[in-house]
């Protein structure tokens, strides 16, 4: 596969927030990064001028299964050894009961957060296995493992992606593919969060998305000492704590 430092990383949901922070972190660490999102990210001020050339962005609406299939097919000649899933669709407006979620909202949230990213994983699996050692990182959420009132669609989509990525290593137990599911124990202070909160909201308990980006950077660093595959809680100081998931019933 050539030098692991030149192998490309693919990041979904790169236009803002956590995804954008991850792209900037990896490009600054001299990784070549492909990234996709509905809207074009602006990395001015996020990475140095010498790092911008390491970032390649393509428009992609993950809610379109056809578009995801076509984009994945276009990656055939490109070496990729790391896939980072950070795209999310929260739904319409603020939190509201499951009984008030419209059919279009269900479809949009599940299509973007779950189906689109599952298609991406499934189409890139042969490439990742061939280019091992390879990594899949899912920037997950507490709603994937804990009940959360008013966020049923988002929780269903996140839990579905979490379950899908637990199935993959069961199907490929002997391949050099590491899969990480990272669950922040804090809320990240992103542009979207700022817009959704009142003007006088207290953000003192929130943390910069760079905390998650730094954690991802350590995991994918060729020179690092990454933990074993699995699900981890990320604390505000960047430390990881294994989350014990049942292996059998």
C-alpha cells in the first residue's frame, strides 16, 4: 500500500463542528484527507496554508443512497486506510416527542446519520481490509446507548450505526481492521449548538470539538500507541475509558 503516512483518510460530515475539527487536525499532522459534506467547509484560520493542499473536499448528501454509491465507486483508484464517520442530522427544530416526528424528519435523520454512512462503510470495507492496517472511527453519541427524551429519531439513527459497526468485526474477525466507537461524555461547543441555544446560555460545561479531534488524531497516528478496538467514552480531558458492551447473552 506504500507509506502509511501517504494513505488517505476519509471524513464524513466535514463542513463544521467535530468533523471540520478532525479534518483540520489530521491535515495539520501531515495526513492527506478526503472529506465530504453537503456544504463546503471553510478551513481558513483552521489550518496553515501549507496544510490546505492536503485536504480534498467533495460535495455529498449522505441522505441520497445513489450519491453515496457513486462517490464510493469513484474512490476505487485511491488508497484509503482510515474512515471517520462524523456526519449527523439532528432533525427539525429542537427536541420534541416521538409522536410529533414527521415522516420526512424520520427519513432525513435516518437516511443521513445511519443509512448513508452504513452504505459508505459497506462499500469501502474491501478497500480497508486490503489496505490494512486500517481503521474505522465512529464519532458516536451517548444517545446510542442511553435513552434521551425528545431525540428519538437521532437516537435511533445513532444506535443503528453503532450496532452495524459491532457487526463488522464479527464478520471479519481475522483481518487487521480496527474499529473504534467514541462516545463523548460532554457536549461539544459547535457553531450549530450555539445557534440552537438561547443567547444567554451557559456553555461552561461544554468543551471544544478539538478534544475529540485530538483523540482521533492519537488513534490514527502511525507513531502512536492506540488502544484496542472497541467502544470508548471520551472525557473532557481527552482521556478514554472503555465502555463494556455485552459480548453474548
